[in-house]
C-alpha cells in the first residue's frame, strides 16, 4: 500500500451518535520510520438528527474557520456535507481513512487495516458498546462507499491500549468459564486518548515513556481514569462496556449488580428499559436533570442542592479511584493528568479532586489552575511548583492526531 509521502493525505473520522469529528493531515517521512504529520483541516459536525441544532464547525489552516448552520438529518447527510467542505484536490489525494472504534474486544492490541474479518469482529462487539460501535461501523461503511475500494480503511481501537492490563485486574470474580467461553472481562476505553496523553506527559516531564508512572483522568460526558506504569495501562475504570466506573454525563458508572436485577424482577422494567436508563438517563443527568457541565457548575456556584449533590457524587467517585490507583502504582506517581472536555476546561473539578490531598503529594496552584478562566488548550502545569510532590498537568487530548499517527504506521507496514 505504500508509505507516507508528501502528496497524499490521511483523513480521520471519529463518529459518535450525534456528531462526527474529522481531520485531514499531510504525512511526510521526516526520518526513517518516523512520519511527520501536519494538520490541513479539522472540524466537527454536531447535532446530527436534531433539526433545531445542527451545524458544522470547520477550520482550515489556510482558509480560516467557519460555522455552518445546516440541516444534518442523518449521518449520511453529515458525511456528504463534510466532504463538500473539502477542497477537490484534497479529496482526490486522500490515501486512507482512519476510524476510532470504541470496542475491539480481545481481538486487537493495535490498529489494523479493515477487512471482512475486522468488520465481523467490530460487529460482534456492538452488544458491548451499543452507543459507540454502530456509529464506528457506519463511518467505515460510508467511507468505503465515498472513497472507493482502493482507499484503505484503518480501525484504531480504544480498547487496544488496555491490553497490557494483567488478568488479576481485568478479570471479574465470576465463574472463569464466562471468560474462557464468552470473553467476559474488563476491557477499558478512551485508550486512544490515553495513548496520546501518556506520550505527551512523558515529553513534558522529560522522561522516557517506558519509565513514566501517572494517573490520567479523561473527564467529559464519558469519563474514565487510567493508571499507567512504565508507559503501559495497568488498570482503568471502565469495564466490559463503557458503563462501569466513574459517574458520567448520562451513565451511572459503578452499580451494585442487584439494582438492575431488582428493577427487572421486582419493579417490572424490561432489560431494554434498564439498559437505556443506565446508559442514557443516569449519571449527572439522572441526579440533577442535566448533563451540561457548564450548567451544573453554575448551579453549584449558586448552591442549588441537587447540582451540589451531583457534583459531590462525581468528585467522590473520582477521588476513590485516585486513591486506588495511587496504591496500584505503589505510591510511585510522576504526575496526575487531567484531559477531556471537563478535565481541560473546569478548574472547579480539578480543585475538588485534589482538595486536602497535600499529604499525598498533590497540591494545586490555584492561580495557575484558574488562569484563562481555567480553560486550557495547551499543555499546562497547575501544581504548586515550590511544594515538591506529584506534578499536576492539564494536557489536552488529540485523538484524531493519535489515530492519524497509528494509521501512518500501519499503512507503512502493509
């Protein structure tokens, strides 16, 4: 298939249930085996299927930014609208397309070129990530239609980064044959983000990745945490599906398994209703009526009781896992890192997570934390640099760039 050359472009699609993030990169070999990527354009189509709120935010490095308020009735219409924004010479030069796929099961520990077997494996994992894998599949299938059979598609899996977790951490204490026969285990997610942020954390700390120990908090509408030892994932909060772990925008996170059983057997809910409830109507939304982080935090500042309760629950769960992961890393932690929409934009969340943890080596410099209203688009240290202890960083994630880098690598090897 050939390697990265100066006259080809790599296109990345990160497809969600109501949005499509996209980016195009030029790919040039700057050194043997080391592709250099330069972003050409990037954007976000959002509000897909929502007539009153659908738009595309599109930024081209040479043409500036634009925001288009246009109907996006479905994903096919959104794909077409995105392609119409690409210059014709760029469309013609796209050599391959990379896709973020949330769940790859145990089948994939790295990016792969898509073939029939890969598609089948992604389809089999739909039941484990019903809010995510169907849209990733749709992105692949649509890209195949739009770019043709000679443009290879590359799948990059969120679960791949966590394949280094040991059985003692990824197995559930249920009959072992559920794992051997049905692959019931913790898989973990947000791996594309964790891979990128781990690399960047090693860089800003001036350490080899293979010697980096850190705890990363990827906090957005979907949220998780990850313990990284020597550059590799050793534990993470999400499990068989993206439902386990932290309290999220609309997902419950950790839950006594008796709760859904009780809802079905005693209260008359169907399994489908319970699944929808736990994935779409729980979390912050279920407690205080919204999953809009900005609204919740304003209501917290206004001391609105249910918003305060929701925020306290969210922070309690994060701090519980922070303690667990400090132990998992045996106290040898180089950095605590915040990323994702809330991790990058909320000084309140970062403050509350680290509050009164001086004795654990975590001390936030509030002047740094609240600079620029606490919203960071660049890698920023927020720890008290005179106190020693564990460094605390905000490192914006770039999943699209990480996908493009892995795509360059796998295509070069093919």
